[in-house]
C-alpha cells in the first residue's frame, strides 16, 4: 500500500493495516513537526476511539481524554444542556487531534515503519490499471513507489483527488460566507462541557483540549486577518457573545495559537477510482460545527482497512467494492447534520433579523422537545460504523 498524507486518516489507516501485517509506506509533503503543529479537531466519537483501540494506539486517549456526556446551547441570554447520556446512552471524548496524531506517529516510529516526510512534487499514476505508482522527490532524489493500491489521505488540497480525470468525479460544494477565528490558550475551560452560542453578534464556541487547555472560537468575517485580532480583542468579543455569568467566568490568558478557518461543505463522488481510494478530507469537508471531520476520516479508513484485510487475507474484493458507497452513506448524514447545525448557530448575513428570530424560535423548540434534542444528540455522538 502507498498512503499519500500523514494526517490522521493516513496514519490511522497505516496503523490498522499494520495490525494485519499489510505493508504500507506513507508519503507526506510536510515535516513531522509541521503536521503536529496544526491545531484542529478535539471531539472524538466512540467509533473513532474504538478504531484507535483496534489500531493499538488508544491508551493515552483512554487515560487522558475527557468524557463529555453533553453540550450546552446558549441563546437569548440563557444556557440549555443537551444531555447525550440521558438521550442516547452515549458520550463523546475530548482529546485533541494533535494528540491523536502524536500517538499514531509514535507507534509507527516504534515499529520502525516508513513515513517519508518532506516529500516534494508528489505524483500518482497508473491507478486505473494494475500497477499504480507514487513518485516524489526526497532529499533531491526521485523516489518511485510501486504498490498494489494508493490511499489518497492528502486532505482537501492534496494531489490524489486532483489526479482523477475530471469526467470521472462529481463534486458538491457550499462555501459559507464567514469563518472561525480560533484561539488556543493554557487556561482552564469556562465550563466542564462545550458551549455552542448563537448570538446577534455571531456564533461562539467554548471548546477545550484538557482541563488546563481551552480552545475558543468566534465567527468572523472572511475578510478578517489574524493579526487584526489582538488577544484582548478576541477575549472581549468572545465574552460579548456569551451569557453574562459565563462571560464573567471566562479565564483569559495569552494565546498559544490563533488562526482563521474558512467554513466549507464539500463531497467528491465516488471515493474509489480503480486502485485509488480517497479518504478523509481528500474526499469530503464539513464545517467544524458538528465536530465530524476527523471522525469521518477515521470511519473511512476503518472501512478501507477492513476491505484491504479481506482482500489480502481472504482473497475477497467485496469490502473494497463496497468502500465508496458505505463511506458516502455516512458522509452525507454528517454533511446534513453539519450544515444544519452551522445554519442554526451562525449569524447568516443573508437571513437578516427575520432569520435570526427564526433561529431563536427553532432553538427554543429544540431544547423543549425531547425528540428534537435526541436528534441533535444522536447525530453529535455519531452513527455506528
Ligand atoms: C478549526 C477546525 C476545527 C475542527 N474541529 C473538528 C472536531 O472537533 N472534530 C472533528 O472530527 N473534526 C474537526 N475538524 C476537521 C479535522 O481536523 C479534519 O477533518 C481532519 O484533519 C482530516 O484528516 P485527514 O487526514 O483526512 O486530512 P489532513 O489532516 O488535512 O491531512 C492530510 C495530510 O496530507 C498532506 N498532504 C497534502 N498534500 C499532499 C501531497 N501532495 N503529498 C503528500 N502529502 C500531502 C498534508 O500535509 C497533511 O498532513 C476541524 C477542522 C478545523 C479546521
């Protein structure tokens, strides 16, 4: 196997394949340090934790991850809890993507498995025939990796999806007219669980990575630049969007990372092209509101690893043939949920005052209705693989 991309999708796929003694080489364009420096997801569904366990890398996540039995929704000056445990019997685990990546990298290095970091000019070819090849330049030398299959785990901007002939792929996309300004700070979270806030000034999210490290976001304009936002300006804006008693309780501190992420929904269909399989952000993007991106990447590679194990160990193509349809069925459920939750919680420029009042009405209905709260909870904690 050749795996392009050493994000969570590529690393987890390689770890799952290693459990079946299936050889995989990962080719990554960035350095290991750069990959580890990207601050992203933090909420893991149980299926993702189960896959980490299956890959033999869940120990630290199980020890240090925080079990969250619910979230809080803030709107109209009040705070309302959605109790996942009571509504679904399930929970999510708060454990940073950086930590997941770190655990996967360490396990791979410990087993002496190859990851070629800082690979330049990565190209793939031959995946429509019997002999796929990944070609790249490392330390000035051209490397050629002949393989049975290529896993395109190289994210939204990667080379794998871009190498598929235009007529073989259909893409669906929605770009949202706002972004998220995120701050990571070594301060204790304001509440034990995440707060999703709908406010006239825009959305805010109080998230966390541990009991000592918080991740906060505010909805911002796509024209905003990170350096326009001092730490003080960020904390002031965050507090304006929270109920008074929560705003007062926020512990502020210097940011250790600050970035702006645009929001996008995107799906490429199918996810298999001959001997090339796309997985994770290479095939689909969700706005981060529903906390689904990393979880979808994990379930994609869970399906792919099973399909490959059946192929190599049992001589069956069935799992590989079903890969694309199985993934896309789950992907579209997550796309729907992420779009709905984003539309409900953000200030939508085109919707005006009427749209804002409708959001308040829908949120009031949501927190007052067991079936509506259950639907949110079921989607948030995740669907079975
Ligand atoms: C602000 C924010 C918050 C988020 N919060 C959540 C959350 O709470 N829960 C959740 O589930 N998800 C969340 N996500 C989404 C999640 O981070 C992504 O879905 C996840 O990183 C996808 O993993 P991946 O391995 O598919 O892609 P990536 O993490 O993008 O990894 C792809 C890798 O491929 C490499 N690469 C790219 N091009 C090439 C090339 N040509 N050759 C070789 N290598 C290449 C890249 O350097 C990268 O290392 C969030 C995202 C953002 C931006």
